C-alpha cells in the first residue's frame, strides 16, 4: 500500500513540474523585446533537449521560442498630417505563411493627436486586422494582434499602415503639421509560433531574409580564400545576385575569412569556398560532395541557424556555381523595360516612362477617396530612364478629376510637389463647391531626375467652420474634398541623351555601367574583407538600380583599367595619380586630406564669425544692386546669372576639406564614351563607414552631381554640381529627339540661344534681301 501511495505522489509531482512550464498568452499591450545591442543581435533559440538517465534529476522541459521577424524596411518611419499611408511587400516562406502568427506594432503619436477622433489601421493583403485608436502620446506603446488564418500567403504579402489624425484643439492649416505618428521598427514584427519557420531551405527563400531591427538587410560572407585574386570576381557577382534576390532597399555586405558569427533576423551568413577551406568552420554541417559543387542551406549547431553554403572542389568551379544563383536572380528582377522594383519599400513597383505616356491614379496606386480634414495628401512615383534630359523646358501635368464641397472657401489651393520641391500651385477661387473634370494642373520638369521620382498632390482647404473652430469641430467627418482614380498623370515627350558626369543617373539607374556587356574594370588597391565589403555594397546598389547584374573584373593595376568605363575604390593615398587626374580630384588631397576617426572636429582656434556677417559687409557696397537684380530675376522669371551663360563652366579640380570623410566622384572616361567613378576616403575605416552609411535608401537617393561628399561626424551628404558634361546617345537617331535635346540645351545656356537667334535673324535678313534682289519687282 505504501508503494502505491509513493507512486501516486510521484505522478502528482511530475504533473506539477509539467504544468509549471506552461506560459500564459501574451496580453494586448506588451513590453519591447530585448534583441541584444542595437537590436540586430541573435534571436533567442530553443535549447535542444537531451534524454535524462533514470537516476538523474528531471530537467525542465524546454519551451519552444517563437520566431520574431522584423518587417519595417527603414530605421525610422513617421506618418505625418491628417491622412497618410505606408505600404510595402514582405516575402514569406511557405512555412511562415502556414504558421499561426501574431503581429506586434510599437508606436508613439504627437501629443496634439486627439485619440477619440484618430485611429491607426493595420492590414495584410488588404485585409484589416486591427483599427486601434491613436492613444500613445506620453510614451511608446506596443499592441499585439492575431493574424487571421489564411490572410498570409507564401511569397510577397502587402503590409500597410494607414492613419487618420485630427488635432485636439486647433483647426487651421498650420496645426496639421503638428500631427505625426512614429512607428518603431524595433518593436514592429511578426511572431511565428513555430520556431522552425526561421529556417530557410531553398535559394528562393533568400527573399525571406527580410530586415533587422533598424531596417537593414545584411549578408555576411565567410570566404577563407577572399584574399586570393581569383576570388574577387565571383564574390562580387555573388553579392549582386544576393542583392537582386533579396530586393531590399537597405542591403549591405560584410566579409570574414574564418570567424563563424551568430546572427539574428535580417542577416544571412553565406559560406563560400572549397571543402578543405570550409570543413574546419562547418564540420558535420558541410555536405559530402566528392567532386561535385553545391549551393544549399544547411543547419549548424555552432550558429544555431541555417546558413547558405556554396562549396566546390576549386575556386575555378565556384564561379559557375555562383552563376547558377545569380542568373535566375537577374531574370527575377523587375523587367528592365517596364518598371523599377520598389515594392519592398512602397505600395507597388514604379512604372518606367521612356516618352509620352498617360497613367491613371488607379494605375499609380491611388484609389478614389473622400476627405474631411484640412490638408489632404496623396503620393505616387514615376520612373525615368538614365538619358532623361528635360530639366529646363516642357511641362508634365495632372488631368484632375476631383471635387470640393460648398464649405470650401476661395483661397484654398492645390499644390504639386516633385521630389519634395514645390512644382506647382493651383488656386481654388470659386464658391459653393465644384466638380473638376480633367482640370489641368501643369508643372515643370525641373525637379525630375533619372530613376524613381516622388510626386505628391496636396489640397489645403479653408472653411468658415475651421476659422470659428468650435469645440469638437475637428471631429466633423463631413467630406469636403474628393479625388477620383480616373485622374491622369501625363508625361510629355522629352529629350533622350545621357550625361557624364551624372551621379544622379548612376545611383538611380546604374548608368553607364548598366549598358555594358563586357566586364567593367573595378580597381581595388588591396583585396581584403573591408575593400570587398565596400565594393560589394557599391555594385549591389548599381545592380538593384539597373535591375540587372553589372559584370565586373577586379584589377589591382591602373594599367589594366583601360580607356572605357571603370570603377575605382581605395583610400586616397593608394589611388593612382591617373585616377585622380581623370576624375578631377586634386593631387594635393593625398597629403592634406585627413579625417578624425570619431567625435567632433576641434574648431577652438577658428575666428567666431558667420557667413551672414561677411555677406552684409561685402554686399553693402555700390554693387549690391547686382545681387538684388539676380534675386529679382530668380523670383519672377526663374533666371539666374548661372543660366545667363554661353557655355557650361568646365569642372575644376576638387580638394576635399577635412570635414569630409568620404567622396564619390565621376568624370568622363578617357575615350569619352563612358565614365570613371572614384570612391575614396582618407583611410580604409572612413571608406568602409561612409559606404555603409550611403547604403540607406534615403542617403543613396541624395547621391548626385559630379561629386558627392559624406561627413561622418554630422551625417551630412553634400554635392558638387555638374558643369560641362559629355553627351552619350544610346537611343536610335531621330530628328525629333535632336530637337528636344537642343531645346533643353539652349534653355540652360540662354546666352547661346540669344546669340544663335541673332545670327539666325541676320542670316534670314541676308537671305531675304538676296532673294528679293534676284526675284523682286523693280520699277524703272
């Protein structure tokens, strides 16, 4: 009997131990998760269970840790104004799509946002999963929601966050700029109950690497043979293929020779080498290949995650193995002649316009919608080719289908912004409302550029009710403005000729390197992990912009660069003299360009004066009227002394100041049919840090002109504008295109146009006099 009682007591004790491992379901409001360091550290993994011997003390049953996957493709995200939306695509594996999942969002809104009238709408694949009120002005809050079964699918899933914000007290237009909601990328993620969903199994799953806690996608390539010259070309080809497959906005690369590193969400380790090189690192995780080559995901106990392994008997056979990955990557990129791939950070891909074309708002992703607030905003993007040349003439236009109600007062207006620059204003001057049918709103193409361009339509609406601003007035949901998806954006024909130098075209489209079929020389002074990372970052950005691979040939001698297109990377002391001369960087920079590694520069001995004081002293003389005339011409006729010229000014040698920590410079190639692009810095550390900083999408979009500079201490990106440029015609010859190109050139060199007009008038007069002399009628 005692034995039976002891046996029952043992069973009850075991049951209590098991029940102690059961976790309670998470509440709606959750605390932020500690991901380690800056949020990019390793995710928690479930420890493996080992069977206990009969005499050993029973160990607690290990709890399966869910897989957390960040989804915000940026290090910060702010939605401003009374209405706003951010939408982008997130790629999921089949296991992730089928797994039970939750969504966690961390946010904080402005103190001026009225929670009773404002809300946040979260949707996956156009299915709303939550519409909580915006009620977190004092601190960041976390909200967790269950994702309904069947909403997520394998492949790309569209995620969207929409806001409706109303002010607590004020009703005027200026008060709408007080309204904002910040989405915290480190607290916004999908939670998959099954920890096995973290595993990747096929090459196509590289698209599911995603982002880390600050919106970056990192590929860490472990290649024990990376110092060998034979490794440079295949590793850079691999970097481009991975970037094209991932198709993310903030991709960057790191390299090591031997150190296995444990990473978390948004980071994929890639091992490349021969069996003899990789076996000490991977051990039993290395596939038994014999004489074959293989590219596959394998699981490793050392790293606690699946890693991509590319292994072949020799580096000569690794190249073809990488080709098998990168070739499908190039084919899977957005079709070159139709669109720029922007779905990973915008609502949809951006259509490429190569000439006259009309697109409706429906095609551009803007639905029909009504609006009851004070400032309405809707935005879309268009893509332009590398040889877009129409920044000084011509007009694009919106054929607006819209309506505004009787309460909207004259003085209200519509604005069009192009790449964050005001391009047009259309006043509302009628009373009692109106329906606008195909109403043209024209704007110049001055602010358009090769690549992706953002265009925003804004309606600023005035009413008597807003002027009175009675209590509760901001809660009024009566529509006062509507825009219809039949509205059209019309792009006119434009000149097609590429310019060199033009870093805007290089960053936005990969030009001129995207047109090459032969390998482009890529000069690296010293092949190591840091220089390979810098080169990989740069060529990966070019391939994403070009929607194709850029074939490169790593060289370590300037004699091997040749006369055509080339890319040169290195610290300023190692850059060949010929490269500095060709890219018009001062030779003096070798000795005087230095940069502090960290902290602010010491300006203690600099005189305490300002540029405004000098401006006042210098322009106080009799010739102050010259500057006033220029201001008048700029304000009223959009003219300046820079445009009143016969020919563009030639570029002079540029000497980087010590406040600059990295430069990208471009000039025509020696044969005049391409470009040399130089990436340099005072030291290898500054070069690596600068290129990593420029990998952020918004920083990369700021690369333009003939020289782009980056200040590490302040994070400021600056540009030196283009002067004289070489023209490169890549389109078939046509009289109409030549006419458009000439029109734009004369519009930017007005004195040449005036001189040509005078000469033409004189020649016309001489010809007319000669014709009349010969054929005219005379009386004796």
